[in-house]
């Protein structure tokens, strides 16, 4: 049976992804000096991460965590301005989950998330989700006030300029993937890609929309146009770990 990666749109994520993203965020969030701390992150180092369903779920968890990191100051300001924080019914150990889920909530325009079929429900995620829904209107209003205060058309304006420039450069770079030769050969990968409508070209300079090239120095590496990143990561070749994003 042909496997495919679970395609997750902006209507929410399965509960384990929030848990794992919060765990990742807990380890990378910006720690402030004592005189500047208004939002407290407890120590949840003993709580284990949940098993990733597939490579796509792993990638989405890390993306969600790093997006929360990019907007940490804004998200904290929204929580404080809306009076959603502090909340004494939510322990500090769940603050990372609160921030991560708030980022996702605003990313889908404060719409309730979809409950996935056969989803593994996690009590902490359900608790934080219900709490955020109770404050939905106040959170949206707090975000609007922040945008007016800083004259920002969208939350992207809150990203520091250095990070914005790095992201612009990174988004234009070709996508490089490793062929997992323990599971598939270069020939079989090429055959599979051709069946999906992609054409092999000689070099990056020959790139068009649905094209790719074999790295000139390493035959186990393929290079694709940056515009194909999302489509590539939803191929069954990635679900089966036959191709690995570099």
C-alpha cells in the first residue's frame, strides 16, 4: 500500500505535535534577566517527548517551536495584555505549551482547530486549548492593539530585521535532499520522480518549476528548486525516509 505523509493545513495539529513543539520550545526559548521576566516558564525537563508519527510530524513540530521562538516577545505581550496570563490554574510547566498553541491560534486567524480522525488526545493540550478559546476575543483584540502600537501590517513585522533577511535568503536557496541508499537506489528515485512529473536537468542553472538535478560532487544528493519544498515534503518518498531533507 502506498504511504503518504499526513498533510496538515492551517486548521490545527494533532495533540502530540503541540506537546513536542512545546518541549522543543522549552529548551530554546529566550531566557530574560530577572528584572525583565513577566512570563515564567517552569521546568518540564522530566516530561518525555512523544514519538513522532513520521518525518513530516517531526518537521512540523520543530517549525512550530521555532515560529513561537521568533515571536516570543509578541506572544508574551498578547498574553499579558489580554489578561490571559497569569493564570493560576495553569502551572508554569505548561507555559511553553500555552505560547506554542497561542502562536498556532493566531496563525489560523483565531479559528477553532479541526479534530483529526483517530487523533490521540492529550489532556494538557485539551486543557490549554479550551483555556485559549475562552480568551479568544481578548487575545485577538490584544494582537490588534500590538499591531496598531507598532504600526505593523502583519506579525511578520515583529521579526527582527536580521532574522527576516536570513529567512529571505534561506527561502531562495535550492532544496537539497539525501538519498537513503539503504532503502532505495538513485535509479529508483529518478524513476519515481519522473512518474510524478519531475524532469532531471544537468545543473541548478537549468531549473524550471518541476525539475531537479543530481549534485555534481555527490551522487547521493538531489537538488530541487526552492519553490518545490512543501510539495516534496509531502511525497511518499519522504514518508518512507527514502529521501531525507538536508
